[in-house]
């Protein structure tokens, strides 16, 4: 079910899409769209647009001037389209029948297991504005619709490999392990918050444990706040340009087996880095990528199946998008 999480929840995280159903008492709230009679309110949309805009601005995107206004309006329409699509997904999921609490927990488990703690998991759900129940209905829908999609055959996988060998070529890469402690005083949105002094002290304490003989991978799995690498003992492999400059510079300065004896500061926080090995450039052997390509092709087939279903469902749904019409026609609930 991993591809479901990638296809659905990363999209939800990007746009922080709200799936909450409209309440009966609208209190005069303006409606941005309706999906089979369920209302999506303009204030919900505006809040998500502002949050997304702020995220993009942190990445250097400028929304000022005429061009910025055009980009913002495009963003607004894209987010409303996503809200409509996800509301429809939830409705279709509920058509399969009600879920009790035990079923919800069983369905959500593969997604939940990706998080290092209950707190991190709950915080993520809060950020993307999805309840466990809503997530379970969507995941059940996708799993039901794609359960009979066959696993990509070896012939398909090998043909894809031969036709896309240039994609299997890797530049020279450096394999390291790292332990990260975030610097976030409440303004960065990281899952863990520390002042700079606190993060540095935690990194120094980790180095002290390493000097006493602690295994680096074990310590990273226990203490690192980077959920993306922690479960692999902090393992991270990167090519030129794929890691922030300070991190890459410190890693390349080490010899194989060495770790940094002083914390390394980047825009994320303080790192402790251990160099593993330099991996030469070259084409990955088929056996090395067989599993990854099998999963990729199978997931693409499942995504195609699900997309076709949703396109048909959308064509039959009663959807009114007031942003696509004259704004003067937008109703009030």
C-alpha cells in the first residue's frame, strides 16, 4: 500500500487539503464549490491558499506585482480543484461501506508505521487536515480498486530496464550516515523544535557517545530527528548538488569510517556525519534495480487504474466550481 501513501498523502501535504464535510449551519459562509451537494467554503480555501503561499515564499517565490497576482490566482484554482477531487474520493470511499474503529486502524497501519512516534504521526495528520477515518476511507477505496492489478512481469521490467538504461546511470555518489537535531524556534514547521543552543548541545552529546564506543547507526536510529533516514540508521547517499553545501563539504572532508568531531550546522539544524564510502559512477546492474523497477511499474499500473476510475466518477458527479464561473454568481450557504 506504499504507493497509495505516496500518491495521496504527499499531494495532501503539499496543498494541505481539507476534507472536512460542510456543516448544516453555514452562518452565511460563502461557498467556493459543491461536490454532490457537499459544500467547500471560501474561507477554508482562503486559509489553505495563504498557508501554501507562505510555504512557497519561504522557497523564494515572489507573489508581488501583476505576475505574482496571476500566479496566486492560478494557485487558488489548483487548490480548489484538489479539494474537489479529494472530497469526491472521500465520498466514493464511503460508498464501499462504513468502517469501524478496528477496520480503520488496520487500514491506516502501513501509513502510520512510517512515523517514528505517535506524536509525529498525529502532528502530520493535523498539518494535512485529514482524520484517521478519512484517510482510511481513501486508502480502502484505492486498495479495493487496484487489488487485482497484477505485479509487473520480469519481461516487462527487463524491457523497461533495457529501454531506459540512461536512467539507471548514477553519477559518483557519497554514502554517509548522519544524525540531525533540528533548529526550530516555532517558525520552521519541523516535527521537533529546539533553539540553536539546544540543538548544538544534543549534537555534542551524540558525539560524546560515539567517542565512548556507541555504534553510529544504532545511535542515529535512536536519536536522529530526520525521519527520512533514521529507520536506516541515518544512511544517506548523495551526488554533487543533492545535499546542502555545508553538509556535503563536511562529508567529503572525512575519510571512510570517520565521523565529524564537531557538530555541522546547516539550514536544517546540527548534524553529526559519518562517511561510509564513495560510490563510483556507473550503470546499476539489473539485479540491483529489479525490485525497485517492479514496484515502480506495478504502482504506475495501479495509479492508471485509479485515475481512470476517478475520471469516470468525476464525469458523473454533480460538481459546481464557482471559481470557474462568474464570481457574482457565487452563492452563500
